[in-house]
C-alpha cells in the first residue's frame, strides 16, 4: 500500500505542479471562514454562488492539512452533484487528497455513503474532465480495504467497466501498446478506468463478481485478453523474461501480473463458454470396442492389471470424436512436428495447488504472483531421453522459464532424440479440459489430468518408472511399444507419496519371470490402461516416425479412497452421537468416547497401511451408478463397505492406536494429520483439534476403562453406521473438491485462450 500511495502522490504532485505554473497573486480566504462561506454558497443554489464555491474549494485544497474536515465532509455529496464541471472536478480532487492524507481520513470518507454514491455517479459523466477526476478519486479511496468495500457495495465496478467498454468502442480509442509497454498520454482516461477496474476486481469475493451483468462481463473480459495477449508476446520475446525481472512488464502503471489475476478472477465461475464432453461420451470412446464393458473393467481390471483397448475405427480421433478438436488444432503429421513451437509459444505456467484446498480465494492468493509466466522447466515441461536403461538425460539442466530462445531449442532437442513431455493440457485447451472432466465424472473423482508426450523415432523418453495414479494412454499419432511390469509391492501407492526408485524397479523386473512383463504395441486410436504402481516404459520404432500420445491421469486423492470413505463414516457416526453424549452429564465418559473415536481414526489408518483394499478408489461418486448397470455396481460398493467394516471389527487394536498416538505426541506431531482434509466436512469440528494432549492425559488417568470404552464405541459404530448416510457426506466432500478444481481450470483456460485465439478474440469483439 505504501508503494501505491507514493505512486498516487507523485501523480498528484504533477497535477499540482502544472497548476502552479499559472499561479498569480490573489486574495485567499482564511481557513476559519472556508466552511461557513462554502455552506452559505451551496445553500444559496444559484449560479451567482459558483465563483465563491470555486474559490472556497481552491483555498480548501491548499489548506487541507490544517483544516478541521469533519463539517466540510457533510457538504461533499451536494458539491459532487453541483451543476458545474469545475466544482464537481475540484470536489472529487479534494476527496482523493483527503483519502490519501491518512488511513483515518480515508475510512471517514468511505463511511459517508452519499459521498461514495455521488463519486461513483460521476464516473459515467459525459464530461471527460469530471469522469477522470472521479476515476482518480476512486483510485485514491480504494487504497484501503474499507474504501474498496464501500465502492463495491455501491456498484462502482459496473460503472467503471461500462465506461471502459464504451471508451474502447469509440473510434478515437487508442488503447494500444507501444515499444516501451506504456500507453500514449491521451490514453490516460481509459488507463485510469482500467486501473480502477483491476484494483476492485482483484479485491472482490467470488460472490461479488457474480453481480456483474453478463454482457458487460463478456466484453470487458475480451478487452483484457487482447491486452494480455499482446503483453505476453512482448514478454516472451524479450530477454527480460527472467525470474528476477518478472514484474517489470507493465501497461502504463498496470503490472501484467495484476492484469492476469483480474482475467483469472473473472473466469473462475465459467466466464468461458466451454465445450462439454459428458462421461457417457468418454466411456463410449474408450470402451466401445466390445472387448470389455466399463462395468467389468471397474470390477476386474481397475487398479489391478494393465489392459489394451483396441480401437480399429479410430472413432476417438475423428473430427466428431473426443480428440478431434485437439488433432484439428495440431493440424500436422509431418516427420518433424511443425506444431511444437506454436504449442509451446502459446503455453503459460500452471502452478500447482494444495491437494486439500477447497477455497479458490486461498488458491488465488497463493498463485497470483506466479500465473501468466512462461512455462517452467520441470513444473510444466520436460525435454528428456533415456538410452539403454541409463539415467534420464535432460536437455535443460535446471528449473527455468522457457523464453523464445529455449522454446526454439526444444525443436532442436527433438531432432536429437529428446522427447517433449508437456503437463497439464486440461488447463490449456478447452477440448482437453472437457475430456478430463468427463473422465473424472466417470470414475467419481474431483478432476483428472492430461499430459502430452511427443517422441521422435527410435527413442525412449522417460526411463522405466511407476506413477502414483492410474493412466489411460491414448495414442494420437504414430505407434509406440510399451512394457508394463508387475507392481513390486502389494500395496497401491498413495498420491503424493514417493514412488520406488528406478533402480528398485529394474531389480524387481530382473527378478520377475519374463512372462510377467506384458508388451503392447499401440497404434493410432488405441488406449492402454496402466494401474497405479505398475512400472512401465515405452519406445518408438526405428522406421515408424514420431509418436504423439496423451495420458489421461485419474488421481485418487485420500478422501476418495475406501479408507477415506470409512473415515467419513466414522465422522458421521461421531457427529450424530455428539449431542446425545454431550448432554449425558458425565464429562469423563464423554471425553473417553471422543478419545475412542480418534483412536479409531488412527486404527483405520494402521489397517489401511497393511490392507490394499483400503487404498483402492471407492468410486461411490462414479457416474456409472446412474447407468443401466448402476444397481449392480451400487450393490457391489455396499458389499465392499460392509467387508471393510468387518475387517475393522476384527483387526483394529486399542494398543496399536494408543502406541501410535503417544509416539506422535512425543514427536510433537498431529496424530490425525492423515485426515486433515476432514475439516472440510464441518469447520466447527476443528475447535476440538487442539485437545489431543488433553485426551492423552485422560488416557493416562483412566486407562483401566479407556480400552473398554474403545471396544464399546467400535462395536456401536460397526453395527450402526449406514452406507447411505455416509454417501451423503461423501458427495458433499466430492463437490467441494470438484468446485475449486473446476474454478482453477476455468481461470487457466481463460488465460490460454487469449494466447491461442488472439485474432479470433479480436474479430469476435469487433462484431
């Protein structure tokens, strides 16, 4: 805020300096007389009073630091409405100066509702000088949270955007970038409007943004994207795109990272008219070969063994297939893919978000200084090759932004046998995002990821490795040979946990029978399913040309495993019993019951560490439940649920849970860290999370009855919990996770659309 104040005060000083050049001797009004004279003149309401009002306001402005402003503030609404441009302008200028004088004065102005309303009404004045003065005052008032909140309360954003759109539509509009990334001096007015809009939009809540009229919203977004597209092209081609100068690119006084954040915010709730691919369409595209239906796949193949799905008709690759739009965008099957440089030039960095984050406002605050940057090596892209089982060789040796020079080198690397691995296509192309959304719905997950792998002939990109997620390898162009090895561990890898090293995978492969390694040749249109944890590698043939495939990744986050579903079941039961137990009057017994529930959360984790069934995706949110096979699949889910609770009844041990609890507390660790995500079910439940040590003390004092209470609580839970009740809580959790990931995707797609379709955006706006 201090930097912003200095910038605004500098602008004010320039304005005052210009006026001082016209300075001449004149009589001044004593500051004690300014208010009574001004009150009398305003009350008189006659053109005769205009010169006196102007004189009072000029002297008021010069004496601002020394005046008692409280009585004068009451006159500002009338002065702002006065039918004289000079008076309205000077009144707005005084509001701005007072707003900058101190935090207290800024908030005092902001709390005058009629003054704020009057100021906002001047934004749409047909007189340019009045509108500019009001715009400057709004910027000054908006430096505090109170000021911004009041401006939002009285619809300042709508008025500012309306003015900016009208100004941009006028034939005289000159909102264009120059070689130094600054705007012409005559563009000061639209830039002031843009500064105001961006400042307020980037302060808005998600709910406040929804109040902007749709048509106005759309036009403004297109204008912002045009500016952003031009700014990004300049940045990419400049040597200044290095990390230490990331924030130096600006349009006039507007930094591009603020512009990018504004576009992102405007898009999170569906600012784009996105393509949609329902889960049924995805299911048909993958499983319609007839070899195995999706129900049988989920029951027998899913997370168990690899499977090749032949697609001789190549239906998914046709123009009306799920990959048709993306293939049309690529538009090339030449020996050296000409689309590579174009793709990378129009791709920006997509920073990762926390796995258990469900508030898009928190996400924006975390990533706002990192979005809009060129792609980052390792995070977004890898250029890699593997020869004769050697370690992976990376073309770029460190994490860095890829400017235009590095992007051009990627084509050179491809010619030298390196594969290009581009992550996060679901954030970059609307058609791919639609496929990922449909796939996620099919498997009942919040989201799915899509990566692209471009490999030259006779080459291996990634070394043998295993993933912590299931993948569907979709061959788009060319052919590729795959080897898939048995999972070295009976336990499914959990998302974000370290996978086995390449050395361990090779040792396991050597020990295994050769027949256990499965080999597959993927041709265009084929799909290969690889379960999580299964080591795999792929290579292109010498004479087969280059290969392009997409991997559709289904990531099973902890809440959506069977263990997560069981933990939610335990939460449901405890939440239902809480009020009954709390009113029983026996605080010791109540706390022992609470301790027992927490120990059961730990016991479930310990069982899950040994039993692979607990780590499998529960698929309770799968769209398959809405299909013809839904009843059979639902009954299968319910049967699995009952079986897992039987395991808890038979295998959960009080002593094991207590030992784990005590060890965690001794290390000053949270013994319930593994279910941190459960806070999203009910925030109020978190109020008791700090009482672990108190409960441990209770355990020491009443250990003789604690185990009996644990056994009793366990028995009740296992006999009373109902699948349908748990399912409702589970769906709530699923929707919360899904919402924030959809919002993030919308924002990233919007930014990429400005780079992919700049000319299309321009023609669309002009029409």
